[in-house]
C-alpha cells in the first residue's frame, strides 16, 4: 500500500510542492502534514523525496527528472562506512550506507560519503547502477516496516557530487528540511488522534475522555501554530542572514515532538487497549509514528536547543 501510494502521488503531481524558503513554506508543510495524516510511512518517504528535490535545486540548480523517486541517505554509523574516491569529474562510492529508507523502492538517492580529505560530501546516485545492492532486511518492528529501511552496499558505484564538500550540512536549506520532518510528525499525530476525537464525540465519552482530548487538541494546535510561525521566519530570511535558522528548526521539532508524545500517551490512556489490539489501522499509525518520531535525538536535541536559546552556541 505505502509504495503504491507514493508512486500515485508522484504521478499525480501531489509531490510538486513549493520549495522551502521561497515564500510559501507554510503551504509546503501543510501538504506534508496532510500526506502523513493519510499514511505515516508514505508521508515519511514523500518528505524525503521532496527534500531531495529542494537539495538538488539549492546545490545544483536543477531538480530530478520525470518519474524519478529520490531518497536522502545521510545517516552515519560506527558499524558501516561509505567512502568516495575521485574518478575523473565524478566519484566512485565504496562501502555500506545504513538506515536507507526506500532502499528497494527509490530510483535515485542523495548519499553522504567521506572523501579522502575526511570531509563529508553529498552525491547523487542512480540506484539502477551496477554495484548498488540493498542488503537483507533486518527490520524487526511493525512500526515503519513498509518504509523498506535497510543498509545498502556500494561497490565502485559512479556518482556525481551535489554541491561542494560539507555544503550539504552548512547550507541554510538543511534547517528548512529538518523542520519539514516535524510537519510529517504533526500529520501522523493527527492521524493517531482521530480515534480520540471520534470517541469524544460519541455517547461513550466521559469527563476523562474529554480532558484527554482537550490536552491533545491544545498540543496539536500549538504545534501547528509553531510550524506556521517558523515557516514565515524562513520565508522572511531565506538565506539565514540573521543566523536563527537552526534555532527556529529545533524549536519547531521540539514543540511538535512534545505534541506527538502527548497524543500517543493520552490517546492510549483515554481509549485503553482495544484500539491497539483490534483496530489494525489505528495500531499501525501508533506503531509507525512511535518509530518515526525517534528521528529526534531527544535530550541531545533539547540540549542544543537550550544552548541556542541561551545564546551560547
């Protein structure tokens, strides 16, 4: 279902979203939230594709070709490493890249790899190229299982640089993309909360149900308002001349993460075990969102946000 849904969105133009920082970032994030509310995993894969589009435009001046489905594979691991060695105008990639969502689904990917200088570069890869091999699936949790997240092995795979070494992380758009993930978290939280809204409007609702819904509704509204405010900040300063892009992005992620936690906890307390045990759609949404929101680094992210808020980066 998930892969077919993303392909449908690609074919229908649903993923032709406004670029971030170009005046309509709020609309971009509203669309990402709406897609994730339909299907959390499909929304996560769609977000990666539209992030890749924005990265390519920002760093190379042009976007993907028609019919291409892109991933962004930038995770690092002490157990696996991917290196890039120069080969004429391009590079050859060797090694293993962990945490590649859409490993067997995407047609192309933006992949980070280490250069001989030790710098981290970003490279565009056609995944149909010989030498690219998705490794066996080791995913053991029902949550996000349909994201097809696996390690991918590269054996002398030709790739082209996307921007200069280090530019992927240093560019302003990195923080635009980081906040865009939070929009998907918000959509997933709304999907989970749908069962609570439904219960609260029924004859089975009691005071405790309504209290839980009140807290969830306030948290979701606050998260939405924060994302809208941050979107306007990015549009007002697209080049980050004020230097506040990281602060805004981390603040948005923290507020939305808190709303997700509130939604997951209170919905479960209000509804009890029955929806988790007997409503397959609700149980899947909860499982998917619980895994997806862990793209946050929890207290490490809060520590960084605190340092930025205190003016001591």
